C-alpha cells in the first residue's frame, strides 16, 4: 500500500510511577532522518525510540518529542544518603574544631548542598520498566502516524492512477500518429519535388526520394522510446498495488519517463505528436512531485 511521508501520531501512557507522552511528526526527505527531543539523561530511551522508528519507517524526516513526568511517590527526588552522611560528619567535626560544641548540624540545612538531593535525571532513570513503557508508547504513536500516512497514500494513489491513465491515452495517440507520419512525409516530399520541377524536363528520381524518406524514417523513429514509455507506465501501475515502500522506484521511473517523452518530442518532427508530448511531460512532472512525497 502506498503511504505518504507526511503525517502525525501521538500516544500517552500512565503508570503508578510515570506519565509518558510521545508525539511523532514526519515530513518529506529522500532518506530516513530522525530528530529527537527527550529529557536530559534519557539516552537509553532515545536508543529505544530510534530502533522502533527504523523498524517501521524507511523515508522522511521524523521529529519525535518525548515527555516524561514522574507521578506519585516516584516524583519524589531521592536523597543521596551517603553524600548527606559525609556532609554531616564533616560539619560535626568542623563544629568541634571551631569550638561550637557537640550539637549536630541540622539535616534540613544540608539538603541544599550539592549532590544531596537527586536531580530530575536521577528521578527518571530510577523508574521501573521505563524503556519498555517508552517502546510501547512509541509503537502506539507510530500506529496512529501510519494510519494518517496510509489515508494520504490512498488519495495519492488515486491521483497517480488518474495521471497514468491520462498519459496512457496520450501515448496511444502518439503511437497511432507515428504510423502515418512517414507516409505523410513521403507524400509531401513528392508533391514538393513535383512542384519544383514543374515546367522543367526533369522527372523526380524515385530512388532519391526513397533514400530521403528512409533517412527521415530512421531519424524520426520513436518506436523504441514509445515501447519504453509504455513499459514504465505498466511498472508504475504495478507499484501502486505493492505492499512495500515504492517511493524511490516511482521517482526513478518518473525521471526515465520524462527522458523518453523529451526524446519523442525531439525526434518525431510532427506537430500533432508535439501537441500530445507536452501534456505527457506535464503529467510526468506531476507524477514526479507526487513520488517525492511517497515512502
């Protein structure tokens, strides 16, 4: 199924210890690029999200925002008992040395000293099963992202199919016209030669005319280009129903189709064919733009 590269998905999970929310937004890119915004100290969670995204997506720029909020008892910043005890002993010893008596220092005053109370990163890394919760939340957000991308992909596939049908009609018209171009050129050449030689006792040389017509036929032969263009059209139709990502192949085929259309227009030497080639090129350009937004 064709999927767009643009989309949005979000998911949220809450346990006794934490509330996790993940937002994923994607835009066009020829390759896969992941940009994450996560709380400080959660490098392990970043690695989890990166793996999950790469399992599901192959193209596009992916913006991921991770929000982690401890709840309940887990929101309490831990006290580093060893650091607190060391401060307490140091201050008690200093009080004695300075003659301040044996009264112990107040513990409340020590809480503001560096390292006694853990920061937010310490709180987050102490939450149980945090990586597993992040993984499942990311997968749920990706499910919703995929749903949007598939909906846009269905619309794109419908538009692509309409473009392909229009091109096929134009290409068929070019093929029909190509069969008469040489005969018309032969007739015009003969009429021109007869007009030029009218009143002169010289007859048009059939052999010379035949060589000129043969040269024109070889120079303006577009059968190979038409065959390749028709083959590319058929391949594109097949890709519209493929289950794997097809964006890169659609881009490649659209480039090849544009090249064939250019060659046909240059070689045909016919006004009617030129009129058909122009809308073919316009349709191919639309296909190329659409392919750039398909995974």
